[in-house]
């Protein structure tokens, strides 16, 4: 499916959904990978936008770069730890080389801790790399181990 068609579907779905329609999202698609940018007011809206996008035909993955807008509505917005955790989990799920179902993600003040058991050291290294690349991640602590 053409990326422009996928982008159009995602925009239409977001505009048609009661939880997300009042927000201005920027949507880009490359080889079926959808990227979302913009601001939302709640964690539910953040998760709903990604869930809705992921459910559409042709979407291979979603990189959710949405941010929570602080109560003051400042232009910079406010990204809290739950958003960073959700972004890291989404990025790990989107990476086929990581068995992310076995990875636990906890975030405190922008620092992400990864724990769990993976098949080999290469998966662990990849999970750390993926987490480090996520927007607003200050640091990554690796508590993962290889399954015995």
C-alpha cells in the first residue's frame, strides 16, 4: 500500500475518533511505518492515537512522538515518564529483532530502566539501542539478562 494512502487513512481515523479529533497531529509514513507528532492532553489520548493508527490496513508500525501538553498549555509541552515508557514500549514492539514481550520498562525523570530475560546478548544490546533512540529518554539502565 502506498505511504500517502496510509497517511491519509491515519489522518482520517484520528479526525473521526471522538478521543483524538480535536488535536492537530502531524502524520508521516515511510514504508508502512507511521510517525505521529503533536500534543495531547491525556495519556489516554496518547495511547488511543497510536492504537488507532496501528489498527489500520498497511500500517507496519507506529512511532508515537506525541507529547502531553502541560496544564498551562505552553508551546513546549510537558512529557512525563508514562509517555516516555509508552514510547519505549512501542519502539521495542516495532523492532522485530527484539522479543519485547519479555522486557519490562520503567521510567523515572526521563531515565529508562529495562529488565527481563531475552534470548541472547544481541537482543539485549538492540533493546538498549532502541530505547536510547526514543525521544526524551535521558538515559538507559540495562537490567536485562540472557535466558538460561
